[in-house]
């Protein structure tokens, strides 16, 4: 054979595959909800909880060479590529499209390419509004985590404030990194409204408490009720775990003191 | 001459060169076995041992700008580019294609591009099944290393379990990184069955003991007997070395104690 | 739908958008002034101060996948992509084009691509000269920071020296990194004159003192007067802050000594 | 203007510019000598010394986005892009082409692309043999540094050994990194003979002693006499500096001892 000649890249840098079930689906005033992994996994917790509770239907998969180069195993040892997923739910009067997944990009450029692709999907599906969800790490435990907001058009702010979202002049000071941020900027260029809801969180732990607050706010905004019981339960459990840790820490300190004494 | 004008990239990002000996070879139910460098060099040890013991014939070379930018010298000072290699062995009723080599990709994106190229080769050669081999690092010495498995189609699992492969709900928790993992995911997209065999290993040392177990399992699965004597010998030597290290460590501790005493 | 087929990158690696206000503007002997983020933020301080004091008009925006993957929030929570900006000011007998922005490239290759794009803009706008502004970090506080210079054509040097710019045989020894440097080299290839003005600075702090000196030098060179009062005020404030730090440090040392004594 | 539409990359990833003086030059049995920056700057010292002593003529420049993103200043403050250069010298019966420069690639992929481009130049100029020069770091001072060799065709070895080059089974163990190595592998694919000469060196210091040995060996191999006096002088100076350091170190230790005593 000798040299096989010019190599051709077969794999796409980003590939979107819609499932057949989604073929010819006519969408009604769709809203896109992004909940990819990030600080405190807040966005991921909210979006995946909604998918679970609403019984949303999977409609597509996204693979990319910008995801980490690995496969993920399910409990049966079945391997699949790292991926993002699209889910669909028909609420009364509006359709919801969820964007969730395993990972974000491993490179800076990949972040832009992926986020723009997500906006391309939103444009193709004629999405009216995008909500991106995330955590805002403050570096310490937060007793009553607020939901901070950002928008890509000034006119969107009052509606969010009415739903209880805080706009803080100084936070988040460093901007918003990754898909939750970039989708705001990149969708604006396509004329799509987008808002980001960020739950305050320590940044050290998966934070269902913060997620529960973001969920309540989002449900109000999109007017789609989602029973928060299970997420609240998980938040309560987490709270106990943390109390235990704090208590244990305190006891340890007391012991140290008595030992010294 | 002045400016020579538009630069053209001459080098291919990935190049596959088949040796002339492989021209027009008609393959019978080929199975591909990947054993590239990785944790404990387990996969590499198994695949290279099989090539050596079976007397498999080299049929191709793969070069890539995603490999480390270096040449490797043989004992005579002859330099060659870092590369991967393809070997061929005609077993009774089936052909084996081995994929071995010096390195994996140095970049995340390169991992995807290379692994997809390996699957492209498998598809071109009409490979029926891919076995990827690797080590699963547990962080401590393992007395009786198990062979853990992963598959890219659920139906493949029983066959592996019959051959002694363990499917552990929780391991490997973090997925499988690099070619051994990606080839499972990417070959599934091409409709090729693939399984990964991972030998438990500390992750700190080259591990012929773990490799011997993977070899025994693979030989059973593909029904191609390979005399394990030399690999077992190497494993025994390694075991003595480790015992020596442990013993030495223990003696040192005893000495320290007697010194204190 | 199944696979949507070949993915197409929609986003440009670098995009330049001119505002409509700039349409058909006829430029007179334009000079470009680059003040992107860098050491001591010296260049950024000078260029943004000039834009502010002269009331220069925004004429364009530059976005790129080589900028950090984030959005920046204004005080109202309005998000926008990281970007660079072009400003325009009609001085008597000449037009000024300012290049300022949030970030430089996150990758080495991106630095080249962006800097070349900036030179492409300069060439399109028929810019006669480029001034790139920056800081030159010396690693210690500088009482009377000099303005060091570099040129991309030997004949430009006397004019700069006349304006008080120092050309030091040995500094900056390591060359000039980023846009301020690359634009000199890349504009030379397009036949555009360019000079770099670097204010000496510690490298540890934002340095309005150094910036005030660069401003004075640049204003002389382009013969466009800019009232330096506010920048000098800021420099004075900064000086007091630093004096306070040094004093505090001294006092602390004295205390330590008296404590020892 | 609005959006200017599709961005086009103007800058080439690698650009080669030959000077006009080189136009129509007919080359006689050309030999290429690569001496880019590397361990101990050995290769760079040798090639630049030869250019200087032979009075070789500059014939071309290479720029690349894979070089560090910076300009380099000459003693007059004139800035130029980081670059590599080609020099030409007509020896009796053969022509020499030197490849020297400021930097090697900053990325792994860039190393391959640049080294292949250097080989492309060699092929265009019908180069008969390439010598790549480098240092081989041993981690300690070497009194009588050997010249180690590597070749890209086994038949080249005897000629090198005759000239005093050592071929050591075990060194350099890790292969040869960067242009000096890759050019051996990549030129082999183009059918061009190439050898690498590596001077043993500590790896911590610029090493004219090691360079002098490589120079002597290379001069013998290409049969082009080069007066080594100045390089030997520099080596002698360096030797005194090091002796001083060692002596000083010894004295310091003696002092410490007497202080204790």
C-alpha cells in the first residue's frame, strides 16, 4: 500500500446529534435552560433536577474534541464518550429545552466554540430566551444564599428582580466564566435574550441549598411549577452533614483546649 | 527570490503508512488489540509481549504532530520519530491487529483525533472487535490484581464475565482516559464492538503481574493461546524486588526503633 | 433528524465590528495609539485617560476566541463579552485611533493573530504611525520613572529622544512581550512606522505615576495637548498610599526591634 | 460600515523570506547546519561562531506564530520579531547553509510544523546532508566533554565515529527533543541524510567548552577549517569563572568549618 496519502480528519470538532424522536417536532415559544457543570454544581443540580421531576425527554447529544479525552462508565460498565445532552419538555404554553452534560471545554478557545454552538442550537430552535444557571463562589459558607443575576439586555432586569433576583453592583466582580457567561454575550449577537441566575455558594462543596433557591427563582420566572421537595430534602441532609463537620471541628478544638488545660 | 509566498503545511497532523508487505493482505475476521503506554504500562506490556511471543509482523506506522516533539534513539544511535505501530498476526480462524507505540497524545484534542484515527483504521480493516488494554491505578500495592472491564455495547459484558473479567459498579470511578477509553466511545459511533480490559495496579510501578492477568484473560477471550512463562518470570522478579523494598523499609524502621531504644 | 451532518464553525476567531457612526468617515493623517492591559496597566491607563479627557468616540469592537472565555458585567448586571475597542478623536490636523480593551490573548499563537489583526486595521485605515504603550517592570519602586523607547525603523529614534524618551542599550533586555511589542514587528512588515513607549514601573502595582510620564511624552510627540491634572492627582494619591505602606512597614520593623529590645 | 464580515487570517503560521541577494544562486552540494537555541546553547554557539568566523552571508528569515509572542530589541532600540535566520557560505567544493535564530517553538505541534518546514527548505535547496547541533545535559560539570552522535541512516555512523563522535548505547536515553531531533526523523522521510552532534554539558550554563569540541568535530566532518581560537578563549574564560565559583564555594565551606571550630 505504501503511504495512504492525505490524512483526512474524520471526527468533527463539535458534533450535534438529534434523536429521531425529535424529528419534525414543532416548538412553541421555546426557552433554553443551561445547567452545565460549574461552581458548586449549582446549575447542573437545578437543570438535572428539573429534567427528572418534569420527566423531560432526551432529544439530542453533543460530543466534542474540546471535552476531556475520556469515556464515562455507567454502573454496568457500559462506556460512553463525555458529552452534553439536550432535553425537551412541553410545558403549558411554552416548550423547555435543557442543556446539561458531563463537562465544559478543556481549552479557552473550545469554550467559545462550544458556547457559540449552543447559541446556534438556540437560534435554530427559535428559542425566545436562554437562562444560564451557575454558582457564585464566595469562599465561605452562606446561610441564606441569594440568587444573583446578569442579563444580556438591560430591559430584562426588572422582570428578574421581581422574581427575587439580586443585582449587586460589585458581584460577581470577575465576570462570569464558561458557558453560563459566554452564552449571554454570544446570544446577544444573535438577538436572543438571555439571563444568568447564579446561586451564592461557598465554592467548596456541591450545594443543593443554593440550587434550591435558584430552582425556586427560575420556576417563578418561567412559570413552570417544579416540586422542590426532593431538592430541599437533599439540601437538609447536606446541611446536617455540614453542621456535623462544624460541630466535629468545634469539639476537636474543645478537646485540644482541654488537652492543653 | 523575495517572499516565497503562501506557506503550505506539508506535514500531516496524523500520518498512517502501511508497509508494502501488507499490500493486498486479505484479512479474516480481524480483532484489534490496543496496548499503548499508560498506567503501570499494563496495556503496553501485554500487547508487546503478545507481538513478541506470537511473532507478529509489523505492517504499519503512525506518526503525528500530537506526539511529543522528539526522536527516539536505538542502541546504535539511529534516530526515529516518536511513533505508533501496527502489527499483524494470523491466528487460526482470525487475524489479530496490534496497535502499540511510544506515546499517546500530548494534547486533549490530539487524544480525540488520534483515537478516532485508530477507529478509522479498524473500520477500514473491517475489524470485528477492538480490545483496548490498560491499567487501573488503585494507589496501593495489590496482591491479587483483578481484571476490570468496560464495554461499548451492553451485550458484550456476559462474554467478558465468563472469562473472569470483573465489572465493578464503582470502579473505575473517573472513567477511562486516553486511547483505551476513547476508542470504546468512538468505535461505538462506527458500529464496531469494543471492550476494555484494565489490570488493577498500584499506579507507581511498571506492573508485569497485572499484565500477566490481563494477558491470561485476553488469551481466553480471543482463544489464542500465548505462553505466559516469560511474563510470569518477569512478574516474579518484580515481586522479589518489591518484597525487597518492603523488607528493607521494615528493617529500616526496626533499626530506627532500636536506635531510639 | 438524526445526525445534522458536518458541523460548521459559525464564530470567527477574531471579529471586528465598526459602529455605524464610523461609516464613511474620512480620516486625516491618522495615528493609532495602543493601550491594552499589561505591566502596571501603564498603557491602559494612558490610552483610557486620553479617551476620557479628549472625549474620543467609540467606533468599533473586537471580539476573539483568544480572549479569556468570560463575560464582564457592568454595574447594572449587563453582561458583555470580553472585548477590545477602537475609539476615534479628530485632533487639529490629524486623527487619533485608540485601541484599548479588557484583555490580551490567552495563547501564544493568539497574540500573533490578534496583533496582526490590529496592524491590518491600521493598514486599512491608512494609519501613518502606531504608538504602542506599556510598562517596563524593574522589580522595585521607581522614584522618577523614565520613559523607555523602541522603534521599528531606526530613523524614528531622534524624534522620540527629543521628546525625552530614553533609549537604554540594555533595557528592556528581554524584549517586549504581547501586543505592544508584536505590533512593532508586524507593522514593519506592512511598511507602517511604529514606536513603543514604556514607562518604568515596579511591576507590582497599577502605576499612574509612570502613566503620567508616558502621557506627557506621548502628548508632546503627537502634539495633542491633554490636561494631565486628574492623572497626576491619582498618581499623588497612589504615592501617599505607597508612602503609607512603606512607613507602616518601617514602623512595624521598629516595633519588632523595640519588642526584641 | 457595520460588521466587516468574514475575518481572514492574514498572517502565515510560518513564513520564509529569502533575501534578494540569494536570488538565482546556484548551490553546490549544499550541507545544512542547524544551531538553534537549546541545552547549554551548544548548537547555537557553534553555528553562530562559524557564521561569524567564515563571514557567512544572510540569505533568509523565518517568522512564525509558534515563536514566543515578542519582539527583540537591538542596542539602538530597534525592534524586530523573534525569528530564525538562514546564512550561506561557499566553501571549496561545497556550500553551507546555516539555520540559527532566537527561539524554538513554544508548542509541541509547532515543533513538528517548524522542523518539517526546515526540512522542506533543505529539500528545496537540494541539501545533501543536515547536521543538527545541540547539547546533551548530564547534570554535573564535565571535564572532558565528549561529542555524542545520532544519525537518521545507519550507514552514516562510521564516518562520524572516524571524526571522533561517540555513540553511547545508553545516551541520550530520553531521545533528542526539539528541532535537533525532529529534523533527523523528518528529513529521513524526505530521503535526506542527517546527523546530530551533541556536546556533553552540565545543562546549567552556556557552555563554550562543549561547543569548541562540537566545532572541532563538525569542521573535520565537513572538511571546512574554522579557526577555533576565539571560542577556545571564551571557553578558557568560562573555565576560570567556574574554577572561581568552585574555589569560592570551597573557601566558604572552609570558613564555615573554621567558624565552627
